[in-house]
C-alpha cells in the first residue's frame, strides 16, 4: 500500500467543514494550481450524446492524484454519465478521457485501475464480510497468503475486524457501507468512483461516515470522485467541488472558494443560502454602487470586475454576513430597512427573512451563542439589515 504521504511534502491533511482541505503544516494541497503537477484524469473536449440529446457538453478539466473530487448538481445534469464514462460503462461520443496520460477508451472496465462503489453496495448476501472483500482479489492472480493479508489490512482500515465472519444481513447499514468501501479499495485502484455512497444512511450516521471516508481516503492516498445530491456532504469531504448544470461544469473549486467566491448567480444560489440583488452598476472607488430599487439607497460592493456604466449586475450576500439591528447602524453604507416576515429557528442558528418595501426578501442569520438569550426580534418588527463593503460578491451573470 502506498505510504500515507498525502501531499508529497510530508504534510498531513485535515478537512474542516465548509473550509475544505486544510494542511496542518501550512503546505496546501492544491495541485490544480501547480503548473508542474500531472493530472491523474484528463477530460479533453468530452461530449456524450444519447441520440440527439447532449448529456455532457464538450468538457475539458483535470482531476489530480489524491484528490477528493465531488460532482454536484441538480438531477439530470450529467453526474452519473460522467462517472459511467470514467468507469467504462459508457464511451464518449467525442473527445478523450486520459488516466495517467493514457487514453482509457480501448481499456475494458475490468482492466481499468478504476473501481466504482454503488449506492446499493451490491454485496454478496451469501458471502461473509471477509469473503466479500476477498472476492475481487481471488479472481485475479494474487497468491492466497497475500490475499489474506490484504483482506486483513482492509478490515483494519475500515474497522471491521470484529465482523469478518458475519454475513451482510448480520451487520448494520453503516458497517455494510464500510464493507463495500473495503471491497472497492482491496485491489488498490488508482481511482475510486463513489455514487451517492452515503445515500442509504441516516443523517447522524452519514455525518460520522463522511469523516471516516475522508480519513480512509487520506490514509490510502486513493483519488476519489464522488457524486452526491447533498451539498453539505460535498463541501465537507471534497478537496474540490464541481458544480454542474446541463452537462457542463460551471465552476470547479475548493469548497471555500465556491462558497465565498462563486463565479455566477447559479453557483451562489446552488451552494448555501444567499440573497441576490439585481441592479444597475455605477462605478465607485474600489467597486460599484448597485441601484436595485426605487426608493432604496444603492448598495456598494467592493469588486475588481470591469463593468460598463449601467450594466446589469448581481450582488450576492450570504445570510450570516447580514447584521440585523433595531436601528440603522451608524456609518454603514449598506443598510436597508424592512419588516420581519419569517423566522426559522434551527437551534444553533436563527434565520430571519426581512421584507423590504419593494417586496425583496433579505435573509439574515444570527448564531444563537447563548442558551437563555431572549429572542430579540419577532414577526412584523421593523428592523435594519446591513453588511460591510466587502461582505457581498458582485457577479456579472
Ligand atoms: P441524478 O442526480 O438524477 O442521478 P445525473 O446528474 O446523474 O442525475 P445522468 O444520469 O448523468 O444525470 O443523466 C444526464 C442526462 O442524460 C439526463 O437527462 C438523462 O435522462 C440522460 N440519459 C442518461 N442516460 C441515458 C441513456 N442511456 N439514454 C438516454 N438518455 C440518457
């Protein structure tokens, strides 16, 4: 098994919630920013058509070794098609997919250094956990004692030693998920494809399993490509998240960049909660004023975009960056008066929907850091929402 040298620089990686991958010794894992890094997978102008329907539209992008790459997007956007082409169950209509520099088109699925783990896990019910993990290895040329050693290693990695002799129906859903993972990793593939790997688990177990999955991915150094519907899951586990729409990757970036620096309204809106103001841009020092409605002051956003005078632009602001106060805060450039329409209490957070006089809703979120604090605002209260000059992102489209 390759030594767990996660970055090639002796660096140990940790994941941190929405922040993506953080390196403990300050050396960041960002091969996509390193021009000398060789990608493990290269999509080169890949198009996939089913009849006259284009499922994947001329996509060119790279995935690097040891990445945990998440494909995220609405139903039907092409995530599974992307995976199936990597696994070899579909071939591109045009374009090429390279694995370690080699075109994979002529290589049959079972000969690729790629494995796919399905949502259903597809375990053999009549075989024990041990035999399930050994199954793929036994079909190869590996000597018996090496197979046994590898199975033991996999059991240890996935903490299943105690369950080796049980059948799949004698273990829990989370344990079955780990058996499927152990089996997929047994042959040490270069690339593991995971299609909704945690879909069958309940919310709490799912969260724990996300951390386990990250841990196992880091220990083995295998490149993971995951398809998920759950944006929080993608943000938690992935080194990069690719947000897809209509057969195209709209933005592929670290979770933190996707969240804080979305490149379009589509991405800002798809990941997390956001309020979008559409307005006309007027250049100002260090950014733009955005006139968004009659009777409201224009908003200001720091930005290096190059917009023409009067161009339509979109100001995107995340709810946790919006302050909510009973009075207009002194000196705030971005302050709007409105009425509280809705309050969502989530335990740790409260989200307020504040309606402006033009009908626009602004979302503001506060952290409930004190257990017994009185809820300061209630429905129909007149309040001010405000944010700093750099809190919002200005977008062209
Ligand atoms: P979901 O999240 O619902 O699984 P997805 O993003 O994985 O969706 P795909 O399964 O990749 O989407 O499908 C992309 C598009 O291609 C869909 O519109 C689908 O109907 C179409 N498609 C997929 N496979 C075929 C096929 N064999 N024949 C015709 N159309 C197909």
